[in-house]
């Protein structure tokens, strides 16, 4: 049985919400947000309780490129040009 698109959208939405909450918690704890995001990814992966099995290298590359584009775009917008 193929998982439906609704399932994928729900998983993505939950991961985004968990990431936002983790970012808020990391600020209060003084832990870098990157470590919290890494932990969330490990928990969501195939070896963690999330059990998301991912074996398509082309989709992994596409997701990585989109994530890198977002990170660079966000970093460019958040950069302060005046000191």
C-alpha cells in the first residue's frame, strides 16, 4: 500500500512544528539550534522512533539543495549591513 500525499504532508508539518519548538527551546537552554535540528532529524530517521525510511538519493539531493537554498536566502536576509 502506497502512503498518500496527506501522510507526507502531515509528517512534514509535524517536523516543521517540532523544529520551530526546538528552536525556541534551544534559545532558552543556550544550545545551538543546529544541534537540536540534528537531534530531531536523527529521531525522525529510520533508526529512530520516527521510522522514516529514506532510500532515494535523487530526492535526498533535491531536498538538500532546497534546504541549502533556503539557508543561504535566510542568512542573506538576516545579515546586518550597518554596524
